[in-house]
C-alpha cells in the first residue's frame, strides 16, 4: 500500500511539472460549467436595516475564466465593488426595511481547466505568513498535534497528500453530524463531518507543521447530481515551496480538477464565507440555500 501511495504522489508531481510548463490555453482537460447559487433570508419581522457583505464573484486566473456572471439581490443587479486583501471581489448591499424575503442569486458560466490543483498566477496581496495563523475553528489540541506527528513526509507536497488521505480515514464524511460552529478538534474527536470539517482539520495540521494553509469555498460539479440542488463545497490550499499554492480536497481525495470552481478564500470557513450580514431590528432568521452546477461543454 505504501509503495502504491508513493507512486501516486510521484505521478501527481510529474503531472504538475508538465502542466507548469504548458501554456494555460493548451490544456485538453477543461469544462464550461453553468452555476446558479440562490440564497433566501427570511425574518419573523421586517428588519429595520440589513447590510450584506457579498463575496460571490469568482475570479479570473490562468486556469479559471469567468464567461459571464451576475449577482442580484431581490432582482436588482449588484456589481463587484472592490478587491479585498485576499484578492477576492466583494460588494456591500444595504437596505432599510427591505422587501421580504431577501433573495440573493449568483449565476453564470465559468470555464475551468485541470491543473492538478496548482494555482498559477493567482494574484494576492496578503503575505503567505498570515495563513500560519490559527483561528477559533482551527486551533490545535493534543489530538491534532498527535495527528501532525503521524505524517512523516519527504517534502511538503508528500506531506499534504498523506495528510489528505489520513483525514479522510479519521473523519468519515457524514452530513448532519457537525455544524458551522464545529471546530477541527471537535470533528477529529467525533470521527465524522463534512467538507468544512475536513478542510479545517487539514488547515490546522498544516499550520501546526509550519505550512501556510487557507480555507476555500467554491462549487463542485458532480455528474451524478446534475440538475439536483446542492450546496457550495469547501477544500484547503497549502503553500508548497516548489509549486506555490496547491489545492487539496480531503473529502473526495483529489487535488481539485476542472470540476471545481474557486470562489473565495480565508483563514477559515467564517473568514471565507461567501455571504455575511448584519441585521438590526429583528433576530429570528431562516436561511435556504440551493446550488446547481451543470456542465455545458466538456
């Protein structure tokens, strides 16, 4: 088994090196994906004021090209307004006693090429060292430190592959076991979780090993779920000295391919949330999210 894993890691490294010397336009593995991300907020009473921070504008970089994209709030189009320190595009929406419910729709099409998870020329203003900072959701405990010691590796890339596999074995994918407030340590203790928990745990261990790591939110095309409603997806990116930032998805045991659309990133799920809000005048909130991702061309 160990020799098989070593072979697969070597194969990934060779694939990455080949792709790095290719022109971004020469890749034969590409998909044009159609995405619709619909979120509805409703309240028991009309709020006096609502402010939304929207980070639902996918970026262009060599292996991800946005063909068209629109964001609307209650039918009114919202344009991206500024670029934050992580290089993500944002917009702010503010309303007094808005029409209820509040419906946010982000939709469009994005072409993605398979680059074995390597993010080439993704401009970012934030120093890599910022992504060594642990957060409330990623803070390591003794169990996480023990897990970090279980990942002997020949280089950072080898470590990342072994860690991704180890996490998928220790934390089984099981919806409903955790929630948005679950920490990496709690997910490891429970032995079950979802993509958010896998990403948090990988980030926590990587930072414990002094490897910068960040949380990524995006969309995943799954042919078996075409035309079905789902949710956004989450994975981790680690900084590999020889390659730069490389993405890893422990939930699916892959480095993201042309089935993945990158949306936002941050220190953890809270920091990378595509939408955040401030409500004045009411408390009870109901939220409904529906995401569809379909393949237009392959």
